[in-house]
């Protein structure tokens, strides 16, 4: 309410036919934009202190709040879990198993299908899950060791909606036959905005280009891209390591 009144006064001063009111508006605008001529050394010290304080506060919050809050929702976890940017959102009756040295964005969503019995997300060692990634677990999603997932990856083992328009309109969910497992074998790398469909296995060491939609399983040690994703070239095993 106060902000509305202040804005009304500002508009009145700005558009008033009275020269004194418009002059007062310019004076207030100049005061608002006041910029103190601080020296470079002072600015540098303040910047270091400010960023240091934010880093300390962020680390404290991550260690004492974010990580314990997420661990409380995980069935089993390994050593050296690192969360960045908050606490991942976990929904549904989901069981999560984490390996060692996992790094997960706090802007990640992990969803277990309500109609499934014990949907499971199994994550291996040394796995990176990037910003705004969504993993929807219909039955089981398995992510192997050393997997890298860039931002906005979408692994959906279930859609959550019926393919039948009438059933979808009245809020019915998907059928069991439309739900499937997803497996990312060791050393897989997903580029930004990659979508993985149900009943897909991505072979060991395979790299999937940004924006790709993977509708069928891919062999080990290839580069795949496109919608639907297709193999573009083979990788030597040493290239994928």
C-alpha cells in the first residue's frame, strides 16, 4: 500500500504542470541515482569482503541445512555428496540410492510415479547432475559411474498423463504399459537439454549432443544427436575415457 502511494506521488510530481513540482522530481531523481566517488582500492576490498561473506554463508547453509535436508529424503548415500544451489525437489514414493562423490544441482526435480510400487533411482559414483534437470522415475532409473548430465536434462520413465484424451481430461494417469526403465551406463555424457524416453539404455561412454531426444537405446562409445537421436560417429574407447 505504501509503495503504491509513493509511486502515485512520483507520477504526480513528474507529470505536474507546476514547474516547481517537476524540478523537485528531478532533484529526487538525482538523489536516488547518487554515486559516491569511491577509490578503486576501496571498491576492491569491499568486493572481496562481500563475495567472501556470501561464499562463507553459502557453504555454511549447504553443509548445515541443504545437505542434511536432502540426505533425510535419500534411502542410502555415499561419501562426499555435494549440493549446489539449494535442495533438490523430491516427490512421490521414491527410493534414492546415491554413490560416492556425487554433485547435484539444488534446482533438480526427482519424481517417483505414485502408481508404481517402490520406484527407484540408483546413482553411481562420481556423477554430475546439472541445473534444472528433471528425472521422472516410473519403475527404475539407473545412472552409472562417472556420468555427466548438463543442465535441463529430462529423463522421463513416465509421463504422468494418459494417452487417451478423455481419460487425460478427467485427470487419470498413464498406464503401466506406457511406463519404462532408463539406464545410463558408465561414462555417459548428456549435453544440455537432452531428453531420454522410457525403455531406453544408453551404452557405456556414449555422448549425446545438446537438444537431442533419445527414443531408442544407443550402443556404447558413439556420439548421437538429433530428434530422434541418431548415431553420428563412433568413438574409440580411449576417447570416451
